[in-house]
C-alpha cells in the first residue's frame, strides 16, 4: 500500500484513481438494476404500446359497438408505426389501422366504402 494514509475514505479514492473502471462498473450496475426493475414494474421505453393481439381485439370490439356482427381478425401487422388489422367480414378483407397505444382507429377508406363492403 502507498503511504498516503490508512483511512477508509483515502483508500477508496486511491483505488478509484488506480482503476477508473470501478466507477464505470458501479454506474453500469445501477443503470442495469433500474432497467430490470422498470421492466418488472411495467415501465417501458416504448410508452403504453399494446400488443398486436390486443390491437385486433380493440378493433373487433369497436366494430361490435357499431353493430357489426360476425367479423373476425384475418391478420395484424405493424406498418409505419401503426397496427394494420385486416378484418374478414362477409368474405371481404377490410383494413383498419390502429395506433400503437390502442387509442385511435384510422380508416384506410371512407366510411361509405366500408358500409358498402359490409353489406
């Protein structure tokens, strides 16, 4: 040991100066603990995004509220930050888009065209 002093605080500072990776490792360790704890608490970097399965269910529920019965999900895929939910109704595929947070439905064609396709 160097003759800089025997107190605990001086020893820690001396070791950190000798090996700066100690501080880097501590900071990285704290960051990793925060990320793991956040993932278990439901905090994510993507916000409140819903799964593609949930997005399809939200679209089906919205159609049922509008009085559409017998519709089913054909497929769901992510397109340009939105979920494209293809609804199968009376043998026709109707694309309906929903935001990733599941709060806003977007139509790809006019309501008149959707109503005609549903007849």
